[in-house]
């Protein structure tokens, strides 16, 4: 994370905002994928229990 800290001062506020928005979008996408994985695991466990 050192490189990120060195880059930060050279970013304009607008660029920083865009980066944060992208980060938030990626986080949301990651959460959705995690949720799907959990649901798939639960389905599998349910099928094995029968």
C-alpha cells in the first residue's frame, strides 16, 4: 500500500472521488458474489441432507 500513499497527493479531488466511487462499486459487486456463494453452499448442504 506504499505506492498508493505516494500517489494520493498528486490526485485531483475529482480523480480521488472517481477512485472512491469505483472502489465502492467493486466492494458491492464482491458482496453480491459472496452472497451467491453462501446461497449455493446452503443449497448444496440442503440437497446432501435429503
